[in-house]
């Protein structure tokens, strides 16, 4: 009976385990025990199994081994949707940083979804409640909840990244969106700009609320009315940044009194906006200053090179993993449930004082 149990729970590459067993001259169940619980197999037999595994190049499946000992070493990451965000490298960079930190901590990364429809939400919850993952990092989106089941009730350690859910008691790693946009708006005001054009993400979205709030705070601090900024967008998601920028260029053309500075809340928006504006005969930055948000590498090679607020994704990924592994290890909870990592303004040739 025990032998059957070991066979059922062996790795997905079961045939290869059988090859190891044949070469070592032992039962498959013995190989399984040697890999999962070495102390249950005598040293001589264990040495034969290790030698056979090395000769055959056998590597046990990490997830299956974790399930055998009752502790998965899989961390799932929950995406806000598709990996595609135009020129933005935020999601791939975040994944790379998280994956590197997890491997260093002895864990493996699983991408749980590439969409956030109901089927995907159910799949995420099945993973969470099914015991196949040890913890979760959720990117820039709210917790999945379907038919009364919520990720919040799964018992898994969870860290939110790029969305502040600290009010709900969830460890959150974010950047200083509001402060960063407030500072760049203040810099534009210092250069002499008084009329602004803001390219918005979806209305009510956390990032848009924070970034637009930064613009308004800078205007208030300078004694300028909130009417000094004209909003464009607010309907489409950040994944449609190019479309937002194109529509914004049309909106800009219809304004009787033209702004002199543009604040785009993603690099995609800024790039498509600048492309259309230049077709209309305007020059950047002579006629219009432009700054964007994200820090995509392509901004350096735009024409002109685009000023942008670079998100500290590598540092944020490391911080999120550290918080999650501390929670898994049941270390003492940090004093704050919100970790803020500062972004960086990269000034390039797309910003200049307005024409007098």
C-alpha cells in the first residue's frame, strides 16, 4: 500500500524515475523516498540512487516533491491581464526581478494567469485553495473573488505590488506615484509653464488617482487653479496607451488655448501623442514640453529623447519577495504594511521653458 502511495505521488517524469530505480537496482518507491525523505533510506542505498540519478541526468520535479512533503515551494504571481503593455517593460522587468529573488530563496515562480476573466479568476482561486502554491504576489490589481471565494480567505501569504492595499491589511509594495508627478509638475512650473495637458489612465484607477493628485497638489502649491490642467482620456486601460495618446492628440488640436506642457501617465501614451503632434507641425520641446511615466528603455531613443519617471521595478520585486518569504517563514510582521520605493525622474530633451 505504501509503495502504491509513493508511486502515485512521484514526479511527472515517472518513466525517468523508473530508469533511476532500474539502474540502482531498487524499487521506484525507494527512489521516491530517497528524494523526498533521505533519512528514511540507508546511506548505501541512497548513494546508489544518487549515483544513478546523476548518471542519467535525472532532476526531480520540484512541485511534485513539494507536495509529497506537504509544503509546496511554488509562488504564484497574479497579473493584471496580458503581458502586453506596448513599449512598457514593467511587467517583464517585474517578473524577472521576482523570479531571481525567489530562486535565491529556494522557491519557484508560477504565472497564474494571462487574463482576468471569470475563468482565469476561478483558476487562480483553485490554485490558492488547492494547496499547490505556498504564497502569492499580485500585480497592480485587486484580489480575485468569485462565488463567495476570495483570495483573501485562502490562508496564503499575499503581497500586493504596484497597488496599495495596505488599508485592507495586505502587505503592499508601491512607488511614490503622487510625489513623483507632483515633483515633475513643480519642475515644469519652475520652468515657466502655466497650462498643462494630462493624459489619463482609466478613471478611478489607483495609479491615475495618485498621479493626477500629484498634478493638482503641485498646482495648488504654486497658487495655480486646478483649471490650469486639461484632462484627456480616462476611459481606456493602460494596455491601450497608444490609443490614448492618439486620441489625446486629437483632443489637443481642438483646444482654443493650447497648453505648453504635457504629462502622460505612461510612456506609450507619450510616444503616440508626440508622433501625432509632430505630424501636425509642432516641435518638441520648442512648442510643447512632454514628460511620461514608467521609464521604458525606448524613451532614450525617441525623437527627441523622452523625459520619463522611471519605476524602480527591480527594487520593488526584491522587496515584495522578501516580505512574502518573511510571511511564509512566520517572521515578525514589519511595522508598516506599506513599503514605498522611490521612483526616479530622468530628464531628457523633451522638456524646456515655454516660448515667451
